C-alpha cells in the first residue's frame, strides 16, 4: 500500500459528499428535476461553501497528499471544475484563491488537459427562475339552450313536468 492512500480516499470522499452532492442537488432544484424550495437551496449552498472553505484552508502545499498528483487532487479539481460553471461565482472565486489555483494546477497537467478542457466561469451563480405561467384564454360562455337545462337530469320529461315547460 502506498503511503498516504487513506488520505487520498478521504479527499475523494470529501469532494464527493461535501461539494459535489450539494452541487448536484442545486442543479436538480434549479432545472426543475425536483420541486424548488428556497430553504433547501440555501442549505445546500451553505454546505457547498463549507466544503470550499475546508479545502481552501487545507491547500497550503502544492498537492493534497505527498508531493505528487493523486486521485484526491483530481477528485477535488473535478468538483471545482463543475462548480465554477454553476455555483462558484466571481465573488466566491476571489475568496477561494487556493481552490482556483488547485483547479488550474490539475487541469494544466499534460495528461489531463484533454480530459478536462477549459472551464466555463460564471460571473454570478445560477439562480432559480420560476417557469413562465401560461395564460389561458377564457372561452366566451355560450348562451344556454333549452337542451342545456336538461343536462344531468333523470329525464327531459321529468324536468318538463316539474317546470311546466311543454314540448
């Protein structure tokens, strides 16, 4: 077993559960896959921000584990790559410079450059936009005819007899 393997697993798990899971649910909320709820969206955004804050504090060295690129670095860079195009806006990127530098370090690796491509950065995090309500045109009411008065009645004759209307 390679030294630091448990730490690599820890970073992979952290990236998946603390950042990517929140991002995935935010995506589903904002795109109508699950009903939008502002309180849930805010809680998920806070959870994701907590994850970015933790990674920001850890990133004081070049790589997360040892002095080489590991799966932990790639996993963290992957969720950051997705986040910068959806929830990690310009304001948050300025607060998490180490996280953004880590993304650049990983995606600029010759072996990974083609896999990642170039990220798309958002200036402002994607927000919920309620679907447009369709305006239903009201059909003009038709005047009642004699036959309409008999709808839902036992028989036309019974109504005629009760109302005294001849045939």
